[in-house]
C-alpha cells in the first residue's frame, strides 16, 4: 500500500484526517478512548499546565518533589487493582528498567510476540504459538535445576487480537520462583472493565506478576506505568535509572488523576460502538478476526486497505513482523467515532469485499 503523509484536521473530535488534500475517515491508531481530543480531559490537562508548568526536568531523587507523582501512583494502583505503582516518562523506559533490573534475578524467557521494548541483550527468539510455548515452558522450568525464572511477555496481541492466558504458570512446581513481566500497553484502560491485565495475572505464592505499560494509548498520557507487588515496586524505585531519570509531565498525570469518570464514560461509548459495528458486519464477520471487548478488527484481505483508501477510508496497514512481511490490515475503532461514521464504513466495506 502507498504510504501517505497526513496531518490531523481541526475539528471537535478527530475521526477524520487530511490526506493528500482530501478529508478521509480514519480508523487506525491506538487512541482507543479518544483521549487526545476529549474536551473534558483537555480542560484538566490545561489546568495541570497552569498548576505545574510545561515540564519538570528534575529527577525523582531531587529534594524538591511535586506531590502529583505520588498521587498519580497511588491512584493508578487503586484504579488497576495493584498493590503499588510507579510512573516513568515513557512506556519504553518502564519496560526496559523493569526487565533490566530483574534479568539478573533469574533465567530470562521471552514469550512469542514480545514487544521489542522489552528486549535486552540482542534479539531473542519470539516466534511461535503462545499456547504451545507456555506448555513447553512449564515443562522446561519444572525439569530444570534452575530455581529462579523471569518470564517476559505481552499481555495480549493487538495485531492478531488475542488476550493471553497465563494460567499455565499455575503448573509451575512449588519449589520454583518466578517473576512474570507483562506489557499491557494495549489492554490497560480497555480490557477487563478498563483495569487491564494486572488483576488476572497468576496469584500463587511463588509467582509474582508485574505489568508495564505505555500510558500514551488508551489512557492518553505521555508516560509509562509499572504495577506490581509493593516489595518489587520499591526495588524499582531505588534503581539508579528511576532515581536519575526525569519524570513525565506533571500536567498529564494531573489530568489522569482527575479523569476516572471520563475514562469510564469513553470506555462505555467504545463498547457501544463495537457492538454496533459487529452487528452491522452481519455476514461479513467471517472476514475479520477480533477479540470481544477490543476495538481492533483484522482482515486477511491484503488489498483491503488500498481499496478502502480509494473510497476515502484510511485504516491501519503496515508490514509485520518486519518491513518485508505482508501488511496487516486492521480497522481500529475509537470512542470519538459515531454511528454515522460506522454506517459509512460498513457500506463501503460491503462494496470493497464484494470486489475481491
């Protein structure tokens, strides 16, 4: 598919963008809850800017600290059902800091599809089936003399929509110790009533779960988040990386703290749109792979994105797992869409799919 340069047009919501001089409906990106253009959220962000300024270039070890960082961590822990939380300037930093710190604790194992943000020390083998990998991993752990293990994985695949089941870890022998680090960047704020993956991670005594996430997707804030047991979060808060790095913009975290009702309202709106779209697909449902409750619809039709673009609809389309792979064509719904947008999309889809 041809690559287009585009810029967001000015408007009240953001479901349309300007591409090559024409306005097109946009069904891509990761702003699942529409936060970047949510007016109430923007007002909170502006209030935060007036309170705290544009940025905070001091480290978290500075003797002068803004209380909003502690407030945001306490709110995040409560909102996502974790014992404790910490925030960083990006999801990438959250992932790298966590994996690098715990990599020396035990033998590191990467799950299929693990995002590169969690890779350390080269390019791990992340191919294969997640389910089969999990079964093989438990056998390998239980038969090994190695006592401590660090398992690194995404919590879900947003590309081939699937929410991963880690219940296989319940079969790990009781004499083993394991830390599971799961990247929930695409699930947090959307799945499990917005709570994401942390509440459903394995809970047995010898398995400790940690969630790392970018807050820049559904949550709409340029920051990273780590959720976990208080003892492990305190370890991370005492690392040189955490103490030396500048924190995220305080204004964004101020908006996050204020926005619980906004997130709830936008998530319900997104659910309504998903139900409306899936009902409208009718017999076309078989042309898409999707996960209930997640607003991403994968098409196996490699030419769909191009045919849609010819009809002023732009969807997510890029090569995976590398630039030489086939394009993944995905329709992404956001809460800023409306039923009229979906009606237009559905009508166009009927024509495009019949043209195959």
